[in-house]
């Protein structure tokens, strides 16, 4: 079984917070290397991110807050970094991020590489910096090659490792790593894994982020209609097989997008022998 990490999003209600605490306790059985916590568009969930990070660290688990820079300025990022240092955080997921709806200005940072460079200039080597990677190409990239160059720029700015957008084609990941190695980028790039529990949710997320759902998977999911049990069983087999292929391809770990749920990730890891 490969090393794993887990992603959560900050709950918006006390009920959601209580549910997430229970979910985390179940998932800690997998001994995650760290848990990351997302950061909403324009920093809209930043207080919730810090609260969740503090709770995870109080549980004795390493936590990595997401930090997005679009719509932010240097002072706001500087304050956020100071808060994370004070909380004892040693790992950050540095992202460009998206502007919230109706937000006009882009702030002082244009690219994630600008944020990575700023973090390094402000904090030296205090933080291990994770950045995003896109085996199937970022939906806003001009070309696959320009997208690779964007990842290279983040590494050259000081990023340590990468986590990919989720995907369902192991060949896309293998090809992406091969192309990075050709560019002499030898950092660890961990594949992001999305459990399949709902066809409508998966289709909506994938259309929004540019992750490709192979036609055969899409058609099978559609054929199940509202049969949730069949969708989950099929999704378990598909994603577990993908993880096995990634392990054989030399992936250094697996990063699960949990959606603040425990059972699907636990089922996949059990099938993998955890």
C-alpha cells in the first residue's frame, strides 16, 4: 500500500464540523502522511481553513492548508503565512485559485509560481510547498506544453512536490511524469484520487475542473440511473484498479479527495490491502 494523504474542505456549520471530526477519526486508521484543507475562492473560507488545520494538528496529524493567491495582496498573504507559522504548520498547498463570482480585480499575484516565490522570500525553507499538477492539462492552459512549463515554473520558484488533479486514465499520469523527467524535473508528483460515489456529482465536478471521464465510465454510470449501490460498487472497482495501476507505474503516494466522507476512501484502501 502506497503512502496516502487526505483532502478535506472547511465545514460551514457546527453540524458539519462535528461530522468532519468523526470522519477524520475513521480515516486516521489509514495513517495519512498529512491532511490538506481547502481554501475557498478569493480566500472565502480562510478562517475555516485555519480552524480545521488546528483541529487536525491537535489530533496529532500533520496538516497542510491550501493557500490561493488570486484576489489577494502581499500583506494578506503575509498575514496568513504568519498565522500558519504561529499554529505550527510546516506544509502548505500553494495554488493560484479562482476569483469568487462577481469579483473584479485579480490582486497582486497572477500565477501560483508568484505565490511560491513569495512564500520562499518571506519564510525561507520553513514550509514544505505542494503545488498542483495537471496530467490532462489545466482547462485554461494555452497548450499541454505551456501547462508543463507552468508546473516547471512553480518548481523553479521553490515548490517541493506536486499533487495532481484527479483523473481516471493511468496512462495520462505516466505520460505526464515522463514528460517532466524529459524536462529534468525530478520532484515527487502524487496522483490525486477521486472516489466515485455519485454520478451526478462526479460529472458536475469533472465538467467544472476539466478532468476527463472516459466514455466507458460515463456510459456505465449513466446506465445505473439512481441505483446508488451499483454506482458505489462500480466506482470502488474502477478507482481501486486505477490505484493499482498507479502503484505499478511508480507513483510515490495517493492523495484522496475525500469530500468530507470516510467510507469510499476506506473501501478503496481496504481493497488495496490497507
